[in-house]
């Protein structure tokens, strides 16, 4: 086949252009994205399609507003071929689209501005109906961030949008964590953060860690895998945990951890106050710790009435359990939050505490029936 030099130059230019676009999308730099990475033409929506209202909502509230395409029909080119996946159901995609905007985008817009989201939000959010299992760990994957431009959320078909606590734990925790990952890829977080738990990360064994994780200075097991994950997890938990959840976590972080019992214990005592007998540990769980009233008197800490294993103990002298890991869990977690607070303020001009308050206020007011009207009321 005869090919002219002009055609050869054309092919070379085309290949270089494709390579440049691919590199631009996959790199993690501090350069702001251009106006859009999508074709400069209006998407044609079919008013007679059964998905018209949701498609119109996504175009107006994500693509036009934030320069982001929200995919729920799962085109093959967008899905990871290493997983056996199915698309998200229409109803679940609708619920996630409106709650995603309500509990993620609108709080950031209120604190950081719309230009912040246009520049730094993911360019693509992909919903997948089924669960994904990692081939390396054989564990479920709840979400993925790819190249700082795409977030994939799995297991959408198991979602129950009427259960706001489950939504918060299974979806919005993931979203805020993955967005924190995108932000940290654009602007470096304080390196001092990495020193707080240095020597205590376990990249391969974090899933096997027990409930002592808070006492070791981490907000979750996943946070103990590596420092960058710890940073994003700390931010996500700080934002989405209720006040009660956060206080409970810090209470566990302050408790002693008993390795033999494999649980937190607040106090221990000797049966019949006889120090020759084996120590009995008082757990820190509601199921085990029944009708306990710990008070102080002139002789030390005593239990006025304590029922455990069907046995009632009265006026028993008890002693605080020593924390055996040698880590001040509360101090470590609070230091990490302070570094995250500093980074949000200096790098992004956002008050992390104000963002947290905004998200939590919306969590308290969460009403999925009202949020669905954002789509249902479209004409």
C-alpha cells in the first residue's frame, strides 16, 4: 500500500496526541484541569426514555455544574475487566446520585466554592451494581480511585438508601476518603503526619488486626496499612462519624487493651478481694458489662454492684487496666486530625471543622424521600 509522507506525519501526530491525553489523565500533579475533558457538544437526551429524568438530572447537576460525568449504565470501556461486574439498578443509582450531591458535593461547594469542585473533583464517578473482590487479597473492594480523575463505587445494588447509618458507613465514608486521596495527590499533606504512627503500620496484615486498633492510634484497621491511607481515612472518619461514634472511638483509644482477653478492659479485680486468686477483667462492652456502677471512695475505686456471668459482686475494689501497647491512642488520633485541619486550611482555604459540621447537619436532616424529588420533579 502506498502511503504519502503527509499521511505518515498525520498518523504520528495522532498517536502523539492520544499519548499526551492519556498521560494528562493519569498523572497526579498540581496543575489545574482545563474547562472539560469531554466533547464540546451538548449531550442529546431522549425525553421519551425511561431514564430521561435521571439522565437530565446528572447532566445538569454533575456534568454542566461540576465538569463531571456520572455513569450508572456501566459502559464496558469504563469498567475494570479484572472483575465480574453487573450494572447498578436505576432506582439505586438515582438514590446515590441525589445523596452524593447532598452529602458530598454541596458541603464542599458551601465551604470551598464551585470552582474548587470544578477543578479538583473526580472527572468520572462510576457506579457498579455488584461487589468487586480483589484478586490479590480475596477481600471485597468498596471503592477505587484511578489516576486522580475517576472514582468507582461497587455493590450499589445492595444499597438501602432509607438506612442513613448504613449509607454513611458503606458509601459516604468511602466517597470522602477517596476524595481526600484525590486532594492529597494534588497538594502534599504535612510530612509530620507520617511520624505520628511510624513503625506501627502493617501494609499486608492490617486486616488481621483486632479491636485494639483505636488504642494503637488509628481510626480504623484500614488506616493502619500505610500513612497515606491513614491520612485519608482520618479525614473521612472525622467528617462522617457522628459525635457519638467519634466519642466512642476516642473512649476505646483511651482504654487499656488486654492481649490475653483480646478485648478492651476498663478495670480488673480479685474475687473476694483475695489477691491470691486469678484476676477477673471487666470488659468494655455493653453486653458483658451489665449493671455496673464504678465509684470512688476514701479507699480507692470500688464497684457498688456488678453482675457478670450470673454472679453478683458488691463493693469490690477494682483497678484500671494498664494499656499494654505503650501508645497514647487519643493523643495520636488528635495529632493526626490537627495535621489534617492544618492542611485543609493552608492548602485549600477550607475549615475542616466547618465542613464536618455541614456534613453532620445534613446527615441529621437526611430524608431520602425528599431528595428523590430532585429527580422526580424534573419536567
